[in-house]
C-alpha cells in the first residue's frame, strides 16, 4: 500500500514565498480587504439579494447593482467594523473604489459574454441563461503531484475567491490586495491555480482599489510553463518529499517572466494600427517604423511622419491619443534615434528585480572598486549607469509620491556596494523618513559608525562639515602626489582611498525643516562638495519629492550633472529637473528619464530591491549572483 500523500494548501505555499523573498508573511488580511472579499462573494452567490443575477437585467445598470451591494453587504459591514476602522480612512476609501471597479469590470465581462453569445437575459422569465459556466465563486480545486524520486505524493488544494471563465482557453483568478499585493507570491498563486485547473490556457490576476482602474496581470501559457519546474520543485521541498531543500531553491522558484527584450503580442500590434488610424484622423499621418518595442512598464512605437507632416504636429496629439487608446496616462511623445517615439503604458506592467541584474554588475575586489551607479534598464535589456568618476560625479533625483524615488536610491546604493568593498567605498546616508535605509545601521560600508543620520538637525550639518574637511585633506594628498584623482593616486602611491558617496533620501526636508540660516548652511555645504568633490572621490546623490526652484537652486543644479527624473506633478518641476517637460507623464514606480549623459533624456525602468536583498547587501553579508527575487508581474 503506498504511503499516504502529504497535503499542502495554496495558502501555505504562498506564505513560504514571503519567506523566500524576505518579506513579512501575510496575516489574516486587512479588515477592509476581508469586507471586499465578502462583498465580491455575495455578488456572485446565487440566492443572495445582491447577487448579480438577482439585480441586473439586460440594461446592466451598474449603479443599481452597486447600491444593492452597499445596502446588503458593504453598509452593514462598515457599521459593524466602524470602531476598528476609525483610523483607517484610506483603506475604507480604497474599499469603496474597489467595489466600484469590481462592479464596472464584471459588467464589462458580462457585455463581452453577451456579444459572444455565451449568455443572454430572458425578458419573459426574467433570468439569465448560460451563466452557470461563466462564473463560480469560492471554487475548490485540487491536484496530486508525484515526481520520480519523491518519497510520497503531494496533494495541493486551494479555494479560488472567484473563478471566471472568459473563454475556452482563458480564465481570471480574482484577488484583492489593498497594498498592491506581493509580486512573487501573487505570481506563484496564479501558477498554482493554473496547475490545479488543468494547466491549459492563460490566466489573469486582478487587483482592485490600488489606482483609478483595476489592474489585470496577464500570465501567458509560455511563462506559466516556464515557471512550472521550479514551482513543482518548491512543492516537493516544502512537503519534504524530495532531496531538494528550500534553501537550495531561492527566489528563482517563482520566476515566470521572460528576459528582455520581449517580443510584442497581438495586442501591441493592434494598438500600433490604432495609433496610426488616430493620427491619420487628426491630419498627422505617420507610419510605424518596425515592430513595437516592449518594456517592463511601457510599449514604444517608432513613427516616421509622412511627407509634409511636421514633428510638432504629431507631438501635440498626446491628449487625443490618450482618449482614443483608452489610457490612464497621456503617452510620452519624443524623438529617439532620428524618429518619433510614442511610449504607451502597459496594462500588465512588470518589475525588474535587482537580483535579475546582479550578474551583469560585476564583482568587487579590495583593490579595484567601481564608481558606476545603476540608473536602470532600457527597452533592449541594457543596463545604464552614472559614472561618478567621470561625467556624472554628482546626481540629482526628483520624483513625487509613488514615483519610486526611494526604491531607485536603494538600488543605486546596492549597485555600489555589490561592486565594491569597504576599502574602495564608504557611505554617508541621510534618511529623514527613517525607513529607507535602516538595514545600513552597523554596515562596514558606512564612512563612520554615525554616518547614517535620520534627523534633519545639527547632526547632519556636523556630518557635512566633517566630510568637507575630509575632502580638503584628500585634495592635499592628491596635490602632494601630483595626482588628478583617486585612481591616479593609487597608481602613483600604491595606496587606496575609498570613495565616499553621500546619499540623501529627502533633500527638501533638510532645507525646509529650519530657518533661513540653517537652509543656507545646508545649501552652501552641498554646493561646496558638488563643486570640488569629484577629484577627491566625494560624491552627492540628492533625492527630493519637491524638485521646485525653491528647493533646487540654479547654483546647486549646475553642479549636479547627472539627473534622474521620475514622475512629478507638473511640467514646471520636470523643467527644473531635466530642462524640458515629460517627467509629468511618467507612469511612476520606477519609470524614469535619465538626463545629463546626452542631448536627449533616456527612458529607463529602475530596479526593485526586495527586503531579502536589502538584508543581504546593506547588512554586509553579501549577495550571490543567483540571489534575489525574480522579475515578477505586477500592476502597480
């Protein structure tokens, strides 16, 4: 008689992904999230007064259904949880947005099904026909896994919140994450359900309430099949039925995305045709020059204007393209390599993990460190850097809330650490928000033990004064050795002096936290370092949420040649950063423009540094080239 199988649930496997990626495990879920699940479940449960079948007719009145859901589920639930949600106004607002998005999305699904002839509403009997095979709530699924070499079979089971069959080879797994979800765990969850449901077709994960529209993450058959071997290895290791240990799998167990550059799909090809048609309607005729170029965040269409059509005539059509293509954000229209580029947001945008780029960064040695700061990845998968020892000794980073500014700064610092040793690199970090670099406390890369400052007071000024003194000392050493910079100093003396990179997460906090005297002292200190720090190997990376002229003076900006522009609120702030508009149309969460290296800014995607990677890199325990989270699909 064979051994009894080991039983695992999708929830248990999902929790393990949190451990692998270094992020805290999920609890029971937020109160608002639980109430949304209850609302969505009732919306699809036969016999419930707010079930779509009971409320909706052929007119698909969304407001009527939303009111029914509020009266029978949402309203009573909010009253019941009122004492617990008193300080959670933002979550309640997200919950209401999520409910509206869910109703709108589901009614759109019904309209699509009606057009296909899959369902129809019978006016005489006042009921829906054909809906039984379209949607199932709380769908139970189970599958047995058993590979050669396993000591026992493993039964994996799970309950899908909603299982929606859009067509014969496509379905949706509907989940709700108030915080945007966990990319690795979400990807694994969909891959698991894909396996439990037979392993055929495509699948989608839906997030509601995280933005102005629902976010649909698509998982193609090829990506799902590519992730299957490591997923099954994870199941065997977690059930302890194989020789593979969990520590041997790492974050690559959840990798389901292909490497860049990515080939465009039919949806992108069709969008290109629609782009041509729209421009033609407005008298700005242009032809596509080659296939669309796929990036993690956006798709680029290259255009060649027809004879007699000016470039400016196409550049002025951004608002019309946004409306006709159904975009949340106006596309960025600019010039690239002698052509007009139209960058259009992707619905199923993706992260680029730092771990997936680690092998391309190189390794560190006590003698030869690098001064290259990772700026981001372009459409062709190429890494772009800011060279601190060359044309970009100092960097200005600007971006509003949600732009990914802090994540960029983390990845930049991490790229320096993994390519240096404490003999070649030291850090001085100012973290006014106290949450960007806590893992650096005690790091051997700190310039001195108290070089991690989290308060915009006299300690920051003291740190800057000491660094200016160190800069003057180094300039004296260079003068005595007749050396122009640190590299030449090492060549002539055989001695290595570590570079010092001063990273400030919120520059405006320093300037605006005190009076005019303190502001002037801060600004003059930074200007002095920026003016003469390159040769001495003392570099600035200043980041701010408010890249206004009041924060970034002309004198300071002139001494910060490297520019990273993330999404800002208006074209004026974009002009302060990169001397031209455009950053106000970026998509946030790591979508950026790199300026200062050429005449035209380059659009890149910043790397995302997981908590696991921060622990390994910032605490000084190192990071192997195989570590780090996979490039995960996400809506942002």
